[in-house]
């Protein structure tokens, strides 16, 4: 019996020695991870903490504190690595890593990390879509860009930059109906003024193209609408020219006068003023014709013609 007891005691102490050695090894590995972390070697630190966790779990109750420390550290460390990937714009790997962090945090009961990951996922997803949209926009693939920027708004409905880009892309595609609808979202997110300038500029380009193609009615409509979104002298000039070609003299006069009001020092101011005078003369408005002819008497190009008209109308 005495021999049996001694054998049991020997086995017990042997087990204690093994456990102590295992715990020491686990602690050493944990400390190595902490050292790697202090040097900024996060991947090496993570590997060490994971190894220490496995060693600590093998020690049973004696390794409980070390295991708890590992389980507290590992999810946060994985999350930190994911954030660095995000900062480097490696969005796919960042998403994979922070989801890994969330899974470990859920396994280890770390609700704080789970909540932080839930907040980060839409941010990273939105950034990924924003980057894809910007690349497509720069490549002038506006249809693809629109889809990416819409994806941004799905994860971040208050993203004004994405809302503005959608207006710009749709305007570049010539889809003005959709661009006008998108304008409301841009306005709601503080980009209304910029979006209107974008839309106005695109409509102005359309007006100029329509005028060149002889589509006078379309040119007038686009120019007038352009000025509604972003008042500019060029829109009124195009509207005036298209109205003249369409024999809409009253509209032409109104648009030319607005052009001169906004751009009195324009290089073509003399020519436009002479045209306005001629249109008034054609309409039988002698007083307004004289008024405008007199404005260009000193003009080196139109002065002589204007004087001849003033003399004729003054008889």
C-alpha cells in the first residue's frame, strides 16, 4: 500500500512539474508577443499570442489568467491589423481581417470589438465603392461610376461627395432627367450649389452642340435651363443666337440684353449691341434702335455702320 501511495504522489508531483513548465512556456510566449507588439510587429505578436493561448489552455486552471489576457488581446490586435489595411486602401483584405476580428471577439465574448466592427464595415465598404467610382470616373466610364457612387450612398446616405459625383456622371452621360433627380440628394447633403453648377455647365455644352447642329429649339431650351441652374452670360448668348436663327426676334433681344448685362465688357459686346439695335429696328422700335446704335458709335468695327443708321433714323 505504501508503495502505491508513493507512486501516486510521485505522479502528482511529476504532473505539477509538467504543468509548471507548460505555464512557463506559455508565459514566455505571451511575453514574446507583447515585446513584438511594442516594436510594432503586429503579425508576429498575433502569432505569439495565439500560440500562448493554446499553451495556456493546455495548463487548465493554472493558465486561466493567461488565457483571459490572450482572449482579450487577440480580437483587438486582429482589428488593429485590419484598420492598417484600410488605411493603406487595401479594402478587400481589410474587410476580411476585421470580420475575422469580429468572429474571434464573438467567440471570446468581447462585445466592444464586435460593436466596433459593425460600425466599421459600412465605412470600409463605402470607401471601397468610392475608390472604384473615382477610378471609373477618371477613366470616363460614367455608367460604371454611377453604380459605384450609388453603392457608397447605400452604406453612407449622407456622403455629399458621392451624391455630387452622381449628378456629374449622369450629366456627362446626357441623362439630364436622372441628373435632376439626383440633384435632390446632393442638395440634401450640402452639395446643392456645386451640383447645380455641374448640371448648368453640362446643359450649356448641350446648348452649344445643339446650336452648331442647327437644333435651334433644343439649343434655346438647354441654354435657358442652364441659366436656371447656374446663371451665366454664355447661356444667354447661345439662347439669343438660336432665337435669331429661329426668327424669334423678341426672345433674341431679351437674351442678348441679358448677355450684355452680365458681360458688358465682352469682346463681342459691340457686335451684340449692333445686332440688338438692328432687331429693334426690324421690329419698328425706332427709339430702342437709336439707343443701341448710339452705344456703338465709338466701336472701331461697327461705329461707321451705326452712325449711318443713326443718321437715317434721325431724319
